[in-house]
C-alpha cells in the first residue's frame, strides 16, 4: 500500500463543507479509478491534512491520469473557498503540498 499526506490551510468552520464535497466525490467511481483504498481528513489550528491510501505504489500516476476528469476538476474548484495552499508562493501542483515520510513503523 502507498500513502500520501497533503498539507494545506483550511478556513475555520469549513470541515462540514469539505467533508460533504469528498463524501459526494467518494460515492462516484473516481476513488477506484485512482486506486484509492481510504481517505482521511484532519484539521488542526487552521491546517488541513488529507491522508490517502492507495492499492499500489502507482497511486500518483493514476491520480495524474484522473486529473483531467471533470469530477476531479470539479472537486478541486469546489474546495477552493475552503482549502488553500500551505505556501502559495511555491505551490504549482498537489505534489508541492505532499508531506515527505521520514519514518515508518508497523506491527509484524
């Protein structure tokens, strides 16, 4: 399994709006098309954390392939009032908002 963690800023009080947008998106076949197994959203003091698990290491490639789908484009636009780049000066794509894992542990 492959995981990604996107870090951004979230407008205060918008968690329900963001949840609803993803709830509707996740009811389509888009998560399956991207190879997503699980999505978890977290917030902390104005920050937004989007943890997504994928079936295989090719999750990034499958997301790139899905980026032109109208549903992907739509949810990206719908999230703009609520979610903004952590560092707008350096943000060019979602890859610029992905945290880098530097330690991992799992039970045997």
